[in-house]
């Protein structure tokens, strides 16, 4: 089927460009909604988390991505040594999921 046959059924006084404009506006609106409701808040949250990881000090209580809770006893570049119970663990700084602040509940930070 050729293109001329497709346009043979369209009214002669109207062009198909108006529908395309509405479609593009709708797509731009969907992209904007996704950006402002999903992408932008996620990047801001990641930036805030990276800043908190840079501010880790000895004595801070942390929770790793694996769920291990411990106290920071040594910092070296990308490695953090934590004491959990009677053992010491060396963890990558990026694997620390949360820094626990005494007196602050986890719900108030989110």
C-alpha cells in the first residue's frame, strides 16, 4: 500500500500535522513529569548520600548494605573499618547504606 492511498481517505481541507503536535506536547509532558517526580529527587538523594559518606568520622555508627551495624574505628581512602560486636570488618565506603545519628529516627530523615 502506498502513502497516497493512505491519505485518500483524509478530508482534503485538513492536514495531519495538528495531531503530531499534540502528540509531541504530550510526550514532552510525560518526560517532564518523570524527570521532576522520579529522576531529579533520586539524583539529589544520591548526592546527599555521597556527601554524608565523605563526612564519616571515627565513632560514627553505620549500617552496611548487607545490614551489619557497627562503629567506625578506622578510615583509609575508600576503606572503612568497623567494629561490630567482637569482630572488626573492612568495608568499602560506598557499601555503607546509612549513618545512624543518635536520637534521630530513620523515618525523620527520609
